[in-house]
C-alpha cells in the first residue's frame, strides 16, 4: 500500500478513536469500578486482530503486535520533544549501548480546532517484543491468581534478581545518553525513561519503548526519585508473587541507589 494512503487510513482510524473515547459511556465502560491515582488520566485499551489501541484524553496510539509499528497522536506536546527523541535514537545507535524504538515520521495536524502531533515509530527488529509482564512474570508465580506457586525456588528468584540488575545497568546507559541530549537542547528529561515496564525483549535482546510521547521537562533528580519509587513498587509486587524476597530486594535497591546517584 502507498505510504501516503496508509498514513491517511491510520490517521482516520486514530481520529475516530478520539471521538469514541470522548463519549461518556466509553469512559464508564473502561473505568467503572476501578480505583487509582486521581491525578492520573484514565485510559482504555482496545484490541483488534493485529494489535491494540491506547485511548486517553491527550494520547491515542496504535501498536501493531505483528510488525512492531506504532502510530500515535497526542494533544499536549512541544516540537522539541520529537527532536530530543530523534537525537537520543541517533546517539544510542552510535554508541551501540542501548536500543530504542526507531522514529520514522512526524507532522502536526488539526483536530477539532486543536493542534495535535502525529508520529510513527517502529520497534528495532520490526518486532513488538515481549513486554515486561510476559518477560518477568511469565513463570508460574501465582496459583489461582492469589497464592505464590509452590514450585518457585531460589533458582527462579536468582533469575529475577539478575533481570533487575541488568535493568539497572542498562538504564544507566540510556540516562547518560538522555542527559547529553537534554544538555544539547537545553531541556529536561522525559518521564518514563527509566521504568522496567518500558523495557522490551526481542530475539536480539532488550530495547526501550513507550516514552517517545513524553515531554522532556523533568530534572534528573525528579527522574531518579520517580524511578526509585517505581522500582520499589515493582520489586514489592515481585515479592508478593513469590519471585523475590526481602534480602534480594534490599540488594537491588542498594545497587540502584549506588549506580543511579552517581550518574
């Protein structure tokens, strides 16, 4: 299919999903009986045969699980964010230290008299990859969704500990590159750049995703503090699943603190 026609079809689909999301009954359907942080925007996930839509007030995206392509529109943006992400991608590629989603295309579009940003990206290996939940929590952690599985042993716990240590080391490389980009463009850093759930796995290893739509406006201290909170929450969930214990968690937190605070 011609690229221009394909883009027009994708844009049309994303715009229709905005209209769908704005309907009060849509949000009621997705968010009914859910509790959470009231400061965080509600969102919904809609699946189709090839992937899924992420629906929210300021961001609508489509991730193709078959070929790793991503198309999104967002309302709150600054053009410098896309430049920063492109700079990060190029520096990451030059350093060969980390992999991130590949930026392909961007334009500004008009929707209901508001300017939105449309962008396209793709995964490094044309593979959406194995996400955090399937990668880390793909073992039989829980029985009936409640009780840690009796088959969990120290070998499995050691594997989970190794995973998080590798995450910490890889995040350092990513943050160092982002700091260079931020200094070059006189910006801050994007939230989400140092979260376990934004690290995916394909046949060539790990890569980082899902922060291309973030604004580069946070200080390093803000990012590190947020990263510690998210890491601790993630490790606590792993403990509840039985795949980590207090001793391993304490070692991981100490490792992250020692390495992240010296960046």
